[in-house]
C-alpha cells in the first residue's frame, strides 16, 4: 500500500498525540510488540523516500530511453525514405 507524504505525517502526528509524553509507541501483538521510536519512524521515512526516488529515477530513465528510441526510429525511417526517393539516371 502506498502512503502519501501528507497521510504519513498525519498518521505520525496522531500516534504521537495518542502517546502523550511517552518516549515510545508500542504496536504489534502481545507476543511480539514492536517498539516504535522517533528514530525508527525517521528510518522508515528515509527508506520509503529512497525507494520512491529510485522508482522515479527508473521511470525517468524509461521515458528517456523511449524518447531516444523514437528519435532513432524516426531518423532511420527518414533515411530509408531518402534512399527510396533517390533516382539515378544513367
């Protein structure tokens, strides 16, 4: 599930408000509680941001590759047309 930056900030703010003055927010199950600290949240945010940037770089590279291939095809097609249109007289 993708979460927007705005939604993530809202969720974090709600959790911090619920926690009050406690240092940690505990989530998970009774048998396996997950201790969420501000450092942990920051690390998660950093990881998600890096993944987002990486995906954006990949998308941009694909777009540039498609444009370059389209230019190459267009140039090759114009060269082929020129060859067909060339008439030699002997």
